[in-house]
């Protein structure tokens, strides 16, 4: 039980002390005595309105609280006592901090009940709240997308339904067994084309053409053609079924898919123009360059790997750290290449003939590669090399930890969002019955995972998720405790 002794204040005229009015509140079974003078510091809040209970009727008091005991003047509230501990700090410190373990979304609901402006939240808590709201928005978008895919829309035309089915078949492996099979076949074709490209460079597997030039083996060439045909059909089907053509074409991964197939057709056109054209040196170099561009196919594996996607997003969010790394290395390379050139000038067999030429030595020294093709021969030059080596280790190590931290943070966040999305769908099945969701979705939710709805990483308070004029409001559990 919280107890606050009654405070006595002297009147302005110096007369006898008057006793401050106090109110007793019971929050979820926890009692606390509050000073009316302190509560009046924020007169627009619910607690300040309770301080004026002497001038209010019982009907007005019951509108402010859940229950009221006139015998001892105690107000009862069926609210969270832990959240109330944070909210009452406003009257003593002028700001509110959300304690660890309290969901920020639920805490905002508590603040609305107590009529406390969210602007009184400390800046650190506001940033935490913003992160949780973004996670909630992403969960809502994922759940809504899954429900839209499963339920369908009877108002669209037959062609639109067919196009939507094609899009799910090519882009969403988890939507059906056939879609998963298509994703596996696409992955195998990507892997096969990469292996064939590597095997085609082995001289023992090459054959000579009529002019004596080494070319790829016909079998490998046929496999390459089959892979290109699959990539072409896959790209065209995805393009036709895409709901937003412009976004599809400008997407990075789709650009990679296009670059993986275009060189084959360009080289095919150049070779079909005849031997007279192929004899031109520039054309031969162009064909060779187009063949080398086949290496971009390896990036197609990122479409089927969540780990590679996570790495890509982590690098995107680490541009500032990567910029620092390049800046540190750039400054170090310039300084130590100049020092190396200056220290080695006195040696008759020096390998440092100019500062730009010394850049290569500084790069391989600071990055701890050390090929040995260029090295200092004087004592001062070797001391400079040792210092550059140590500085290179420090320059590389400093930004690495933030980059790794970004990767781990993003990876864990994606795992939490996937778990939370499945958690919301399971809650819909449990609360609205088996007929609330499509049968295909109910089969995807394993019964063994439904028992884990009350996971400690989730909060037990639920908020509205999706609202339909003809359907019930779906619940959304808060993720504040997962932080």
C-alpha cells in the first residue's frame, strides 16, 4: 500500500496551517493517497477532476471512476497499476517515462484514459513508441495482405482473378504447394546456370570451332539455353501478372533478372549477323563482355534467400558506417603512401617510384592483404609499414560493430514480425471460430502453434487490427514487451 502523509501549509497571512485536501485511489487493488494541490498542477487530467469531488454529484463521480466508496472517499479504477505508477510521475517531475516491460501502445491507451497529453512523454519514450507503431503498421499490412490473398474479391473480373493467381504462384511460395514447387525449380535453374557458367571456362571442357577458337561445349551451351528460356518465361509471366508494372520494372531484383537474360539475346543477335561482323575486334570484345555479365545471375539467389535479403537491407541501413570506413581508409592510404614514398627515396632499389604508385602498397598493407609485390627496404619504411598495418586494423574494426549490429537488429525484427503476424492469425481463429478464416489459411496454421498464443514476448492486451463494415473487428496484440 502506498501511503503519503498529509501535508500542512501555512496561509498567506501567516495564520494557522490548513490541511490540504487529499484523495484516495485504488488502481487494480493498489491503493494510493494523492494530494489535491499536486493534482491541480495539471487541471485537465482525470485525477485533477477527482480532486474536485466535493462539488460534484455521485453521477458525475461514477462517470470519472469505475466505483466509489462514499464512506471512506475511495475511488476504484480497474486499470493497470504499473502504468499508473508511471503516469503519476507527471505530477511530481513534469514528465513521464515508460518503464521497461510496459507495452507503449497500451500505455498510450492508459494516458488517454487519465486524460494526459502524450507530449509529456520523454523523448526516449517517444522514439520507442514510434518504433512500436511502425512495427504494428507492418504487422497490420502483412495480415491484411494474407487475408486479401486468401479471401479474394468476387467483384473483380475473371482475367484479374487469373492474373492474381499467377502473381501468387510466381511471387509467394508459401501460398500453395505449386507455388513452392515453382520457387524450388527457379532456384535450381539459377544454381544450374551459375555452375554451367563456371564449368564453361575450364579449357578441358571446351571444344574448338572451325576457326580453331576455344568455345563452350555444346552440351553446356544447350543447358545454358534452357536456363535462359526458363528465366525469360519466368520474367514475362511475372511482368504480365504484376499489379504495378512500373514498380515491377524499376525494382532492383527485377533489374537483376533482366540483366541476366538480355546479354544472351544481344550476343545471339550479334552472332546471327554473320562471320564478317564477328571478325571485328570491338564486336568480339562486346560479346565477351556480355558473356561476363552472366555473373549477375548469382544475385537471383537473393530472391529465394531471406538471409541474403537481410544482408542487403542491413547494408542499406549502414551507409553512414560504410562511408566512415571508406573515409578512414582513404585518409590512411593517402598519408601512408606519401610516407612510404618519402622514406624509400634514399634506397637505390626502391619500389616506390611515385605517390600514386604507392597507393597500391598502402591499400594491401592497411587491409592486411600483403601480396609482397611491393614492400619497403629501409628501416624507416618498414616502421611506416608497421604503423600503417596497425592503423588499418583499427580503421576497419571501428565501423564493423555498428554494421553487424544493424544486421542482427534487422534479422531479429523480421523474425519477430513473422511470429507476430502468425500470432494474429491464430488469435482470429481462436476468437472468431474456425469459419472466420479461409480453410487454406487454417491449414497453414499448425494446431501445435496455437497453444503458444500466450507467449511471454507478447502483451495480453489487444488492439483493433482490421475493421470491416460487415465483419467484426480483428484483434492485434501489442509487441512492446519484445523490445
